C-alpha cells in the first residue's frame, strides 16, 4: 500500500515538474522571439533604444533622439514626441510659487533652496501685453530687479516702479529695426539687451518669454550665444501652430523637427521642466491624427547643471 501511495505521489510530482518545465520553455521561447522580431526592431524599438543611447541623462520619460533618428520618424511620431515631452515633468520641485494672476498672466518659480531667486535677483520678462502682474509680484516677493520687454504695446520705455523697468523693445534672434510701415519695432537679441543694460556679468535668475512663436527663433540663438548658460529659471509659453486670423493649423513635420531640436538642446544644457500646463480655449485644434491638441503650452524649467560664477 505504501508503495502504491509513493508511486502516485511520484507520478504527481513528475507531472508538476513537467508542467513547470513546459511553461518555462514557452516563456523563454516567446521572450527570444520578441527580442528578434524584425518588425519591432526596425520600428519603434530601435528608435527608443537609440534615443536613450544618445541622451546624457535617463531621467525623463520622453527623451529626444539625435537628428538622424528624428529625420526618419513619421510625422505622427514627431507630433507625439513633442507633445509627450512638453507634457511631462523632468525634475521635482517641492515648493512651487505662482506669481501674478492665478489665470493667464501669472508664472511660476521653484522656491526650493537651489532654485529660488536670491537676493539682488535679476528678471527679464518678455511679452507683457499690458499685464505686469507677474513682473510686479516677483519684484515684491523676492526684491528682484525686473526688466519688461514688449514693442507691441505702443508705449515708450519708462520706469514702472523702483524695481520694475519697461522697455519698448522686442526679443529677436537678430538685432534689427522693423520699418515703420510694417510695425516700427526695435528688435534685439537677449545678449545685446544684456550688454546694453550693463548686466554682462550678472546671472539672469528668471527669464520669462511669451512671445507668440518667436521663441523658436530666440531660443536657438540664446543657446548658441551662451546666454542661457547664466539663466536659472526659464518660463515659456510654447506655440506650436500655423495660424491665420481665423484658424489654428497643425504645423508641418519640419516645424516639429525644429521644435524638438531646440528642446533637446535645452535638455542638454541641463534645463528640466518642473511644471507644465496646457493653455486651452482659443489655442485648441484637432490634429490631423484625430486627437485634440493645444498649440499653447506653458512650461516652467530650472537649470539643473548650474555654472556658478555669475
């Protein structure tokens, strides 16, 4: 009787071992098959892997690959990568302070010790549209010297308060005066403005720009000139559109390539998004790929690789 029980128990054990071995073999088979799947390897899998190899940091959920990969990506993937990147946070700020209006017009700074505006802080605020709520608030909160720029308001340069100065100047990628029969605006690069105001040896603690798509010309020039090396906080409204008086259209693929190159350069400099939100309302449009998008994305970034000495 013991022999019969032992035999049944042994048979049961052998059956269970066989099942486990079969499941293990099946799992290994499918793992190997997926790793060598040519369709996956030649499509998204390769791009994701190469993008991580080409990046300096692996701390962001959406990383922007080098140009040779970007240029091979389909239009839809470019749009998804852009909107995915600007919608995700890359660094934790434990204490975010909003300055100015709680609605459109207010902007954020990170109050954590390593990023907060210090004593004698310097702020450049470009794109005012007659709303000085952020400029006044950051001057009051931190005692910053604030320089506000906007050529579209048809106001002469003036001293708004003890700490806030308005300049009838626009921010551009080149120094140019637009003729009076067009806009009559004086346009200057950030580097030229910094020299002109006597701030060459000072750090710009906060740079805020809401300049209606001009950011995509200004930012590459500011990166190339080294201006952004001495900026701590970067508040931006990013505009991704083709616009006429009535409608907003999705930009073509080459526009997204330019957007992504600039965002990748900002990432390489050490800038990380700590807050992001969509500006909806009139900025919404339906993508040609079916989903609703916004062409106006407000992001707040901090420099995580700060070079001291300025």
